[in-house]
């Protein structure tokens, strides 16, 4: 048996993310500070990747078959791209609940790719890791989308400028941009939510969406939280998915009344995400207002009120 040296193991934090942000379906995403997954990898001499254990929130919903697990598929892609002559054992501690709209599979995929990369002598650039992690994400959602894995790897705000070839633009959001992420006790499968998407889009909705998305990107780069808030309207995707999340509209309205600059469906849901300006409030009233909506209907909800976060990093 080969003895493992401590440098043959690494643990990384892979943050939750909110994708779409209103008008940026499959394009925009932002990293949160919390919650996050912790992904550990251990070098082994046999090639291939094995999932040793999955623990934490909703672990029973995560497949441990290495060919279908997002973290192991992503790690495998990294080893393959680097022609690595060793394998990995991977352990996944879920902090991001599956089926949350908070990039749960994306966080595991990003963490799997990031941790595997740390084991290489010659590491791949983050842009390559996004491709590997997106393939991992595909294993769970059925289609390739990179708007969760990109912010989980880079941190801050990311734009998928192009899928073919994959091109990620990374923007540091304003420091005073606050995020309330509310996760009601409802499950939404991304695969199912993607099955509801319209096949074509009316021209007037496209025009509206381009205006919103362009303005949000400008708001992010100029540090204008009010502009970001004014630019979060989604007339294409959220309306068709809204039935998946009971009390979504009431929660959004309550967040706005409590001082949010925008409130929208997080990713494919059921997360309800709101933006606020830290230079005006600490955001707690927004979190409480959303909590009251769900709890008054008998739905349990977890709430995170914080700033945006950094990308994957060593524990
Ligand atoms: N852009 C993806 C979707 C994100 O909305 O289906 C999934 O979290």
C-alpha cells in the first residue's frame, strides 16, 4: 500500500451562487459568501475518480456513482485535460442543499474541478476549470450551462459572453451590493425547470431583456447598486417557472417593501433572491419580511443576508 503524504490531499470551499439574476438566463451569476460545499480530494495511484463519501445537507439526493456525480465528473475532466497519471478519491460535504436554485450541483462541480487542479504539477487556468466544471454540472442538470460554475470558481459576478467557445467575463461587483437569499422548504429540479422553458421568444421581450441585461452589467462594473436593481426584470423565464415556487410573488413584493432594490427567482428556484444597498441598510428587515411570507403560509425557510462572495479556495 502506498502511504499518502499530507500534500496528497486537499480540501476546498466551493460557494453557492445565484444564476440568471433576472434578465441573464444562463449568462449571469454571482457568488455568495454562504452557504458553501467542502470538497476534499485524495491522490491515489489508480487512475479515475471515486466518490468516497457524500455528507451534509440533502446528501441523500446526491448520486455517488462517479460517472454521474457532478464533482467527480468535473474532477475527471481536469485529470483528463492534464493527462494526469494518477486518480482521486473525492469526498463531498454539502452545505448547499440540492434543488435549491443556489447552484448546489454547480458548487460541487466547481469544487471538484478546483480541488483536482490543486493536485496537478502544472495547473490549468480558471477558464479551463469552468469548462470541466460545466461538464460536471451537465451530468446533473442534463444540459450544459456555466452560469453557476463560473461565479463559484471566480467569485463575484460573471457573464458567460459565449458558450462556443466558452468565454467568461469576470466583474468585481460593488462592495455595497448586499444579497438576501431565501430558501423555502420546496424542491425544484433544474432539469424539470429547464423543461418548462419557452422554445421561442417574442421580439418585444427580447428587446426588453437586452436592455435590462446590458444595464445590469454596466451597474456591476460602475458600482451602481440602484442601476443593478432597476435592471433585474425578467419577462421571459421567471413568469413560466413561477408556478414551481408557491408564494414567490408575495415574497418578492415583501422584499421590495422592506427596502430591496430588486427581488427575483434565484436560478431555477425555489430560492428567492433580493439585492439591497449596504450603504442604506443591513438587509435584515428584507430577510425577515420574506421569512414572514413563507412562515405565515406554513413553509419553512432558510435565509442568508450577506455580501457577495469569493470563488473556490483552499480550506
Ligand atoms: N441558468 C440555469 C437555469 C441556472 O435557470 O436553468 C440553474 O440554477
